């Protein structure tokens, strides 16, 4: 979905400019067809340190008048480099503008690195426009097949699946052998069967062959490199434990209200934050003991869980008749933004 503001688009172009001026290798991972207009996320394959990108983020933030930029390391604490994703969030508070930049270190299959960022960047290509680098198209379309498979059961992803499918066959119709050859190099054995099923819109059979390829890749990895593979899988299990249970990216926020009208005010503010992409989603709970799987998924995806409480506490957002809807919005916005390391704040 392409809907970025002019500020965001200029910021993306400035980031790419800084990569070139500082001789930093990168590739825009996906959805670059309307460059520099994306959705709210810019996904990059990136090999340099997060510190190097922090410096770039500060430069372009000042240049394009962002108010705050934060760095989130919730997804980048694994000892396995390919597991990690560094997340940078740009905020323009007066106009509710938001840009997220994600730095990927590889592409995973069930917690095992299928290909790392070094390999992706080694084979990257300059886009036909000459404006930016993208992954090699064989690699990119193998990734697309795997992404289609992950979306097949999602009823809200029909248009995205159709778009990805179209792009896969645009490439396959010209370079089928290149895709099949590279899939064999990566250890994915049933891609030709997957393509045939996808061409027939037989998604159940398509998923069968993709999952069969992934299972074979997993087994081969465990047989060839048992110690390394078990270490990678164990590290991924620890990632899931941390992201779902011990330290998710999202926030639980206690809110004290006196009536349903005040609860509605909080809900309206949260919906506005979702529309601005400041948060992915939110939900609320009254149970003070345990969170459900659904609620933990909200937190894992950097969303918000509201706990309605009956008493005012030290960290509670208190909503009463003296508080305006603007006050509620600003209180929630500050909690959301400043939960992460601030690397730039407009003076």
C-alpha cells in the first residue's frame, strides 16, 4: 500500500543518498515498485551495524524536520545475526506522520537462515531506474513464494497474494531456470511443483509443496550441520519466549476511568493512533492475572493492551472529567513513543 507523505518519501531518498555517500551496502527488500512511496514500512537488507544507521537517521531527521526518532531493539537480541531486525521509527507529531525502517539481516525458514544479508547483498542489483538497489530477482521471487505461502490462510490478504503471484510469474515467464537453479542452491527442492500449483490457483497443493520444501530444508540442515542448526533453533525458541512472554515490544497500560464515556474517549484516541500507524493494534482486558494468546500476539506485534483498573496508581493514566480527549491522546502517544531509545529529538 503506497501512502507515504512527501516528508517520508524525501526521507527515504535521503537515506538511500546517505548509503551511497558512506559506501554502505543495502537492498530494498520489497514493495519498491512505487519508490519512494511505500506503506509505512521501509524494509532493507542491511549488513552494517545499527550504530551506522543511527547516524544516518539523525542526519535525515534534522534535514526533513521530524520531531522524534526512536530505535527499537526488541527483535535484535538473538546471538544468531540472521534472526535480528533493527527497527527505527520516525514521528512528526503535529501532523501524525510516521515512517518505520526495518533492517533485516537475512531471510529465515522456521528459524533457520535460508540466506543471510551478506549473500543477498553480494548478488544485489541496481534497479532499472538507477535510483536504488534491490535483491537479485531470483532470490526475491523465491522469497515471494514463501511469503505467499504464509498468507494463504489469511482472508484479508487476497489482494496481496494476487499482487505477489503476478510478480512471480512476470519473472518466471522470462527467467524460470534461474529461479529453479537458485532454489536448488538454497536447498528448496519442490519449487517447480509449487509454481505449477500456483499457476493453476491450487493454493492447497501450492502450500503442500512449499511446506514439503521447507521440511526438507530443515532436515538437511539438521543432518549437515546438527550443532549449528540446533543452536539456531534454540535461539529462535528463546526469541519467541522473550517476544511473547518476558519482554514483548508492545505495552500494557493501566487506565483508570470513572464511566463508559471516559472509556470511549480512550478507545477513540487508540483508534486514532492505529490510523496514524503509531501502533499496529490494541485490545483491552479486565482480567488482572493472565493475558490470553490473542492479547500476547498484540503485544508481540508492538501493539497496546489496556488494563482497566479501579484505583489510581503511580504509572496509571487517569481519565476523569477534568481530562480532555486531547490530553488522553497525548498521554498515550508519549507512552508509545518514549518506550524506546530516543536517538533524535527536535530541540
